[in-house]
C-alpha cells in the first residue's frame, strides 16, 4: 500500500510539473506581428515597463516593487509606415540560464525574437547589469555581437538548394553546399549568407544551438546626474559593436531614436508593389531583408508571380531611371516601387 501511495504521489507530482511547464510555455508563447518581434530584456526595476508604455500604446503595470512583470507584455512601436512588436519580458536574474525563476521561458522568448532591446539603469551600475545580461544570454546560446559571417537556412519546398544574400563562400562552391545539404536530407532550402562564410559554418547552422540576435542597448534614466560618464563606460564596454542609446521616460530624451535603431538593427527594407494597370503603388510596404532581389518580392507576394516572373519595372533608389526594366536578380533598396510582369 505504501509503495502504491508513493507511486501515486510521484505520478501526481509529475502531472503537476507537466501542467506547470505547459502553462509556462503557453504564457510565454507570443505570436509574431508587424515588421519584427523585439524582446525587451533587463534586470528588475530598470524601467522596462515604463519604456514599453513610452514607446507604444501599451499600458503595462508600472510598479517600484521588484519583479512586478510576471508574463510578457506587448505593444506596437510605430516607425514611419511600419510597426514593430515590442515584447517586455519579465526580469532576468543571475542564474536565469540555469533555471532560476522564469529564466528558461524568458530566454526562450529571446531566442525566438527577431532582435533584442537590452535595458540598463544609469542610476545604478549599468556596465555590471549589461555583463549579467550578456552572460545569461551567452549561457543560453544567444550571441548579441555580430559574427564575421552569418548563415540562415530556410527550408522551402520547390526551390532546390539555393545560396542567396550578400555574403561570400570562402572555402567551397555552391555545388559543395548542395552536396552537404543533400547528405543531411535537405533537398530544398534557401541558404542565406552574409559576410565570409565557410562550409563548416553552414554545417554548424544545421545543428547548432547557438544563435545570433541583433541588439540595441537602451541606457535608461539618462535624466539622472552623472549619466553621461556611465553612457561612455557602456560604449567602451561594447567597443562600438552594439548601438547604445541614452533614453529617459521622464523627459522623453532619446525615445525618438529607438524606431530608427530597431529598423537598422534588423537589416530590413520596405518595398512597395504596383499593379501594371495602376498609377499608384500599394500604401502598405512589403518588408524584406536587406539585399533582397526582385524575385524575392515576387516570391513573397504570390507563388504565381514567382513562378511566372519575366521581368520587373523599378522606381526608386535602386533604379537607374524611373521604370527601369530589371531581371529577377536585381537588388532592391528601401523605398523602391516594383511592378512585376
């Protein structure tokens, strides 16, 4: 009887753990919206909720009591004619990567995001706070310093294996990449590269648990006395590799720079489509990665346009003259208008 009771208790404990894990995963599962999902990370009481409220239409609970935020809070940041989804995560702590508090869920949220806003408090010790954030992220396999070369493999049916992007293969050919992916049963994928890329980096991308997340540091409470020196110390700490923006929710300084910083951080462009029979382009832009081609626009618009693409006409920064006729490999730029034939 005792053994049966112990077994029953163990089963109930396991069910309870499963329910808690499932509930936690559900609370921290945030469907992406807008031109990019940006997670706001920081230690407790650095002003994450105040920043979310100042930058978006959100009304999170703002409280000096530590660890008030227990689940993600959402808001949309308007930038020109697009919006970014800002997700305020609960506070990270030392040991989050080892399972403390909601650490695994928070870091999972960061891993799934398109970019990060790292918030530090200029009224305290911002360099130490930043070191803690970076340490916890790195322990969870999340890098914020841009590597020399990047690889992103997007499995996509019906395209075969294609190497695209502004990068350069340094020790292999496109055929080598195809053979490598075929060895791992990947028959159709876009291999997006930036910078100098080796075959080993492509193989690592197939299996690696380490990811790069573009980031911006928001040095909050820039209205406090002595903040200028602390901002300089932050810039020295990151060696100019990550943008540092001093901001204040009290007097509003720096807040107008955040949208532009996020746009640049994500490395995206806005392209406007135009029907051949129409005089005006679409009001809503298509958001693409920088260095995207005309054929990428067609692919994103509709599979028929992609399959039947003959040529396109371009107006805007990338066109030599208005209405230039271009082929599928024409590189698009921010603000271009495209008419696909």
